[in-house]
C-alpha cells in the first residue's frame, strides 16, 4: 500500500479508538435480562450493531419501555461494563496532531456518550477539530451523507474529500467513506476480519500502531 499525504484524518470511536464491542454486547445482554426479562442473542446484536444508539436499543430491548427509560436502564449499570482504551490510541492521536493534521471523530454514538470517554481515557479534547455524534445528521452509516457536517467544516479549511482519510472497524464505515469520496483504512479491532475487508476491496491493518508503522500515512518532513 503506497503512502498517501492526507490533509485530515477522521476516526470512528468504538472498536477503533476504544475497545467496546464485546464489552457492550455483554452490557446490553445484562440490561435486557435484568430490566426486561429478555434473552438477547448474539444474532440479534450482530444484526443491529453499528446503528445509532437511540435507534438500536428499542430493537434490542423489543420496545419494552420508553426510549428515555431504556437509556436510563442501560446507563444505570454502565459502571459494570466500562469500555477500555485501545493500547495504541493515545500515541496515535498525539503523533498525528503533532504532525499538524486536523483530526475528527465521527461515530454512531451520541456526543454525550463520546465526549466523557474522550476525557476519561486521557485524550486531549483540543486534538480533535470536531466530535460528530449520531444526533448531528439525519442519516447514518453506511449512508455517505453522514459525512456532510464534517466535510463542510473541513472544506472551509480548503481540504477536499479526496485528501481525507476515515479510519474505522466496520464495513459500514468503509461504504460510507468511499461513497463520500474519502479514503478508508479499516482496523481489525472490531468484528470485521482482514479477509472480510479484503473481500470488500478495503485496505486494513491490525492496529493503529500498524497504521503508523507501515507508513500508510505520509507525514510532513521535519524542517
């Protein structure tokens, strides 16, 4: 894979910068069982995983309560199912920011769930030009329109889609990015394997460290 001189990089959050998928599957199973007496299966979770949080939980919990109450139930036991940091995430963001690259986060989670985790895990919020959550667009991945707010912001800086990289762990990330005219590199830290990315003709790496060490990103030369 040749190196590319990207002018901005956008990251997915869950299972890209933080480890969350398997932890949150257990979290949802516990919420469904303890609050609603439901047995939530891997098949159901896999079918709906990656949807915006507020759209997903009514499907997972079979519309057993109001959205507000289902969110409250989920959040009430969150302390038992904390996401963990991808071991190479902090150094990756620091290095990219130090290179002068505008960085952003674009996730299917809501901002009130993403932003506390950014601080909790020790990311410097100032390193991100923007954090975009599911409430910021009427469409969601794999719809390429999900990138509209981010692209509008970056285009004000003279950065075109063809010079932007999106890094994510899911095929919906890939299809949305390519559809919007962005570059994409997958990380196999979620539920999608290298073979599955390759089958979809998507580039992928095993970790964020590999993203840097394989020189897929061409950094500006030091003066």
